[in-house]
C-alpha cells in the first residue's frame, strides 16, 4: 500500500515573456513532449506555439519569420524545440534568432557515429504504426477502457490488465485512458460508492479479480473542489461528504489488501508509471 503524499504549498509562479516554439515536420508530439519535460523544471510561464508539418522550404521560411517576430516583440530569444529530419529544413530554422534545441542534431548524429551507420531520416517514422501490432493493441485497449469506464460493465473483466477503484472524481477515468493510449493496457475502473461502504464489501463483480485492483485516493479538499465544478453546492461536493467517502474508501482498501496511492499531487503520467510498476504490467 502506498501512503497518501502530503500536499505541498505551491511555489509562486513568476511571470515571463519568453516564447517557446515546437517545430516539426510531423505532428510535433515528440518535440512538445520533450520540451514540456525540460520546461517543467523552471518556475516560469511560457507562451507556447506549435508549428507542425513543416515539410517544405516555404513552410520553413514562414516558421523562421514567426520565430523572428517573437524575438522582436519579446526582446528575448525564443526557445525552439525542433525535430526536423531534413537537414535543409533544419538549416533554415536555425537561421532564426532563437535558442535552438534540435533533437536530431543532439541525439541522432552522435548515435550515427557510435553505431557506424546512417539513420533512415524518414519523416514521421515514430508515428507510422497504423498497421503494427502495437497500434492494434492500443486501439483494442482504448475500446476496452471506454466500455468498462465507471463500472459500466462486468463483462470480460478477466481480460483486464488492471482495475482501478476509488471514489468518484479521484482520477480513474483519465488514468485508464492514458494507460490504454500510451501503453496498450486494458484498464477497467469502478467507483466506490456509499452503498459499498454500507455493505463493507467491494462491488461483487470485482471480488474474483482482486489481484488486478489498484486504488486511487485524493485529498478531501481537492475532491470537493473538483466535484463543485461538476455539481456546485451539492451534497456530492460537500467537504464533509468528501471526507466521509475518502475515509471509507481508504478503510476498505486497507481491509481488502489493495495497493493504492493519492492522486492529489501526482500527474497522470506519474500515476500510470506507479501502477505499471506496482502491478508489474508490461507495456504492449
């Protein structure tokens, strides 16, 4: 069982006028994911601009113009995260007045030297998975997670890789879909409701699959905020009711020997990584 993490006091966010560009000849997902990971280390606000599908010289020159305009407005060098494969396009972008973070130049070229071979330099290769087993697994997992969201169905639970439980609005649905989309994990999720607490038992459909269950909890104050956005002023969102449901859910998980963690201060990525580790799941 993973104990809930304490809620840290948020650090003050300093205003900033730095612009960040994510430039790619494909969707830009790789550039943006890498960029977000790096930028998250700084307590600053960044103006983020996506420039996907930069696959011609004309588009590259237009992107360079936009970057230079940002420099003229901000008075500071924009930061450019780039995953352009073609060197002629990359060279155009690098003429822009900016701090350049070129992922291919940083990582691919050194690997070419170490492996003593040239890379394919194929545009969009990392996303060309339409016919692959990995892609089919993800689609199947997404469909499974949608069909088993919020306790909609007990059918085929034996096929589930993991079953998330917790009170309503504790983060089960987004985590389920993230596991499906990113890792091809079939994830069902069930809300623990007052009727379960009165019976002091798990929902009947879950008893046979206890080894697959992982629990999510959340701070009562945060849960009340989230629920008030959905049903403002309701008993469902009242802080006292949130405290009751959370306490009962945590007691049940302890009693049933279910591993669990708090989602209060965790990102979906962190929650998913913990679940993969704790349940010993292998990504497909």
